[in-house]
């Protein structure tokens, strides 16, 4: 994905304890967004993070990693605030 794509917009990534502003293309699949966020020095996305979608303004619905290829970013961001929610799941402590 070209980092200077004119379709990119500023998206605020909501993490557990901070907000990070990232330039992303809303028409891109979540699997490609994951790759870009893995390289972001502030987000540092890894397998403990899942994309999530706000439901009824009070609950986050987690998106399965296997579904990321089929869902584009604009379907899950908050349209007014351009917020992208990431939910952190602790790694299993086997």
C-alpha cells in the first residue's frame, strides 16, 4: 500500500491507555491495516490485539482474526470521530 495514497485519512486508534493518530485508507482490509499498525512505533500491534467495533455506544464487538481479510476499515470505524478500536486480550498464561 502506498503511504502517500490520496484516499488515506487520519484515523484515531483507541487503545487501552492511549490514542494514536494514524494515516490509513478506509477502503483497505483489516488484514492490511494490521500489517501497517504492526510497523507503527506507537501502536505496535501484535497478536494480542483484536480489531473491535463499537455497538450501541457502550460495547465493543471483537472481530476474529480470520475475518480481517474480508472486512474493510470503513465498516468498523466510528464515522463521526474516525475512531478505530483495538481490544487487547492478555496472552494465555499456560
